[in-house]
C-alpha cells in the first residue's frame, strides 16, 4: 500500500516540515492518560550531572593529547595504535554501559 498523504506539509509555522505527522503510540494495557510508548518518557536511569560530564571530557582530552604527543615525540607508532585502541575501547565500553543502564525493561 502506498502512502497518500502530503507528509507534514502545512503543519509548521514556516510551512517547511516534510515529515509525516505520526499519531501517539500506546502499547496494549497502557493508560493513554498517564503513559507513553516513548523511550524518552521515563528519562535517564540515573540523575545526570553536567559537571561530571565536563570534567570527564576535559580529562579524556588531556590524556588523549598527552598520550598521542608522547607516542609521536618518541616515534613509537605501535604504542600510538595500542594507546588509541585502549582509549577507544574504554570510551565505547562506558558509553555502552550508560546506554544499557537507561533502557527500561517492561514487566
């Protein structure tokens, strides 16, 4: 079956919205007055502290620049590759843990 609508044309003040207007989705057994099927409705699993994020980004930047600079100064390309593999693995693992912690499992 082919869609026969105009997308979201005419739904925004600027009249430039090309995405379709979607109805609100509810799962079976949900109360439409209180619950939503959005993954963003519940919010993150833990309180978010922007100071911790800023400190982590700055510390990671300092470690990345110092490690890269040291490896380039000593012309040790193997150490540079290993350093970035470890740093990327740690960042990926922490990111995956955060994403998995924010997922809500329905009872």
